[in-house]
C-alpha cells in the first residue's frame, strides 16, 4: 500500500517555539534549503503518522501577512497559492493578543488550520490562564495546549491535524470589521470573485483596502477597474474615520484579537515576579546592563577561543601526523605535493577552523538567541550601532564576525532592508575573525608586545567605525529604526539549538570548503611551477617600496586570501624561522599585521558576499578593502616612527 | 477608539514620557522615506508598528529608555517591544491629566 501524502505548514510569530515543535515533529528527517530565488530559509521535514507521509514546512516567524519583509511575502504566497493541507498556527500563550492578530490573518486567508497554544506553562507562571476550550469554540478550530520543549501536546497536535484534514477542513467564523468597512469589503469581494485570482477574494479585498502593493500590482493586470473602485472606497473609509484605511483595518483586527484574548484569558495576580522578569530587569538595566553585557560577551569569546585553540592544535597535529604515511604512499613528487599541499592541506585548514571555532560560536549564539539574551544585547547596543547607520540587531552579525566572517555575512539576513544587509555585511568583513586574531596575537602580540596587539584591535574598531559611517552616508536611503520584540527569557531547547548549529555549519562547509580546496590547489600549483617569486617581484613596488616589507611577504599576502592565518604560517615557512624578531623589525611586523587584518577577509567570505549580494557588490567591497589596507599600511609606515620619535 | 470626556488632554511624542508613564496612541507619523521607498522606509515601517500592535487607541507604557538617546522599552498589548528612538519619536500619545 502506498502511503498517502500530506503537507502541513507551521506558521506563527517569531520566538513562539515554532522550531522546537518542528523538531519534535520531524526529528532527524529534516532538510534546510532556501525558498526558490529568495534568501529566505525553508525548513522541511517528514514524518509518518497513521498511514500518512506528512511533509512539514516550517514557515519563517512573522507578525503579519503584509509586504513588510520577504519572509511575510514568502509565507502568504505559500499558504495561499501552494495550499498546504493544513496550517498549524503556533501561538505564544503568554502574549495571546498579539499572536491572535496573526491568527486572524491566517483565518482570512481561508486556509484549513488548527492552533497550538504553546508555552502554556510560561503563561501560567506569568499569571495568565487560558480557557482553550472556549477559544476553540470562538475560533471554530481545534486549539491544542502544548509545551513544546517538553514535548507535551505534540502528539495530540498531530492527531487533531490529521483529523481535520480527513474531515475536510474547518469552518472558522468570519471576523467582521465595522459595518462601514464590511459594506465596502462586500462590494469589492463581489468584483474580485468574478475574475480568476490566485488569492481568496475576501482576503485580496482586505489587502487592497490596506494598500498592499503586491496585491494591487496583480489586480492591476487582470482587473484595473477593481483597483479604482477599491481606491475610491478606501478613501471613503478614510473620510469616515480620519485615519488611513490601512490603519483602520489593522486597528480593527487588533481590537478583534484583543476581544477574543480577553474573553478566554484570566489574569491571576502574581505573588512575586517570575525569575525571567527579574533577569530581564537586570540585564537591560540602564547602568548594570552594560557591564553585564561586556562581561558576558568577553567570557564567551574567551572560552570559545580557548576551546578553539586547543582543539584546533589537536586536530592539526593529528592530521599532520599522517603526512609521513601519505608521503610514503604517494611520494614527494609533483603529484604527491599537489595532493597533499593542495587538497589535503586545504581540507585540514577548513576542518581546523570550522570545527573548533565556528561550531561553538554558532552554538553559543543560538543558545543566547533562544534564551532571549541576544535581543537584550541588541537593545543595549542600538545607540552605538546607529552611529554607523544600523540598528541594534546588527550587533548580532558583528559578534558572529569575531568567529568567522562567512557566517557573519550570512547572518546579516536578520536586517530588514537590502541597504542594511549590505551595510552590515560590509562592516562585518572588517571584524577581526579568529584567523586574524591568530595573526595579531601570534606576530605583534608575541614579538612586539601585547599593548601593540591591543592597539591594533582599537585601530580596527576605529576603522570599522569610520568606514561604516562613510558607507552609511554614501548609501542612499534612510536608516531604519529598531522595532523588535523582547520575548521573556526562557530555557533554550538544546536539541533545537544543536540542529540549528549543525545546519549553519553545513551551510558554511558548502560555501567555503570547495573554495579553500581549489584555492589551495591553485597556489600549490603556482608554487611548484615557481611562479610565486616572479609574482612577489611584481608586487614589490607595493610590498617593498610602499609598505617597507620584505618582497617575500607579497606571497604570504596572496596565500592569506585563502584563509588569513596562512599569512603567518607561510611567513614562517618562507623566512625559514618562527622567530620573527630575527627577520622583521617591530615596525614591519605591525605594518604586516595591519595590512593582513584589513585587506579582504578571505575567499570564503567573498563567496558569501557574492551569494548574498551578487558579484558586483562583492567585487567592489573586495577591491576597496585591498586598496584601503595598502593605503593605511603605507601611511602608518610613514607616520608611526614620527610618533615614536 | 476612545474619546476623551472633556478632560484636558496633552498630545506628546512617546519619547516625552517618563519611565513608567503610559498614554493612548493617537497617531503614528509616516516619517521620511515615503515616495522613493514606499513599502520600506516610511509606509512599511508605519505598517510594521501597526502590525506590532501600536494602533491608534492602544494604551502603551514606557517601561524604560536606554541611556544616550537609546531605544525605549515599551509594553503594548501584553507584549514587550524595543523601539528605536527615531521610531518612538513618530508615535504620538495622549495622556490624560
């Protein structure tokens, strides 16, 4: 017997435990990709239940079905056009009113749906009790209370879902607007019903009255007259109320959501504020919040780097231990050299960076995000980030950048507009990643003095600030302000955090591994063909004349494109010593590190930039940063001795 | 929507409220960006505020504001929002005294 196929989509606000429910439902059978042609993530998973193969789609967490973000567009198109068999609306029980606002919009889309009333335990701790049976009656759909992180109610959710699909859907009541609005909705709905339109008529009508660009555009093509009628009627509504039609519809929808919420919830006075409240008050405190944040971030960085250094060395020693064995098998001829030096070393390089640094970085950040602390950091950092035209949320990719610029560039997706994504990505490519930290500490820190290493970090921050500000002024468009929900602190769900880490890591591996390996192979080939020295000679006007460095450093800077810490390793190999003090003056070390720190991050970051913004912008950033690094290096060479006397 | 009953009303931007004070939203300004960036800078962000629950007639409470002209933490419709100052300046509220 072949199993029947079903598709169920999960929809709801951000941070309501949607991905936890997704994980509880699908376990290991997951696949993360992108929505076709969009930089929006699509998480899919399958499960088998009562003779059905059920495909679960985890839609992005959103607050509305307007056109504010790509996520909203993707979600509503999916629900209205692809028509899943059922939508499970996941709702945070402790913020029922706002969540219900989204529920009402889903109901307007006319999709078969049920509701998961999640985090009921947290709601109860806050003193909110919800009569889910009453809610069920009002909404005309099953409402299942769940505690996703414990798995409570998830089975029932599935049972009820299948039940509803077998029954052929639900009959939710129409949520009515005020009569003066409703009258006009009826008029337009009648017109839309006559034309072939891919969205439900009543929903499309409401969107037209709200001034939804996309629906307007689509209607214009098939029924331009309807658009005129809608505009006229919208104006009439505006005249009655004195607010824009979009405002009126949104308010009325919220009023309805609030009415329902008040009917079903009972607020019990709390005896004392729950722990999460106290934690929130302290971590966002006007004075205390900042030192706590600095300490927390430093502690995280410190432990990740300690762990990373240790593991990286361990892995590296392990791999390099195989070298003799490898050489005895393939010899030390050209082929052997190419395979070892190109492919194997490329893989080693990728693994020794990806696993020890990037995996814990992702894990910690997701842990912080899931618990709610990241949004508090964004709140505290908002003022500072505004100086470079970004808002507080941009601090999240910036933090990621200290681990590796590749995930940081991809992490810029959390910004709302294209302009901000680009600006944030540009800034993150200047953040000294783990590899650059290796150079700063390994060369300047070890041979010139730790105060100089610190000075370089400060210079880097100044550069980021200045360039960020310049880019902010140069890019057209208005900076956007922060609008962000700060959900209650909660215990993160480790399995979900682990999964998210794994998927991110996978994405990182897919982007960077092939490039690092191909790049290593190419450079190895150049080395074997003795092309490196001529190239170093060609570069000597820059390296020797302008930067005052030995010609050989030109080669190392080329290698640095693969991954930054190679510049240091190569320097040792080419100079024939790890005691850099013998071959370089302190000034040369500072200049070298400065240039290595500032010029393009690495090939993998460039690839990430291409992926997110197209090759033109990626190329521009790359070329700009190379020129800028060389410029700053040369200037410093000439200015620094003057300061030192 | 609530109407005042002959009591003196004061209309202020949300940023003028002290910590712990609350008011009723009267209007949300479009701000710059309308025209060349419709759906993004101006209109889109007004819609976003509405979608987050800051519709006219709603009670909003300023919990606290971050120092150095930082964002505001507000409580609206039972949820906690962080609003950038630029955004909060465009939200007008009425406080009854």
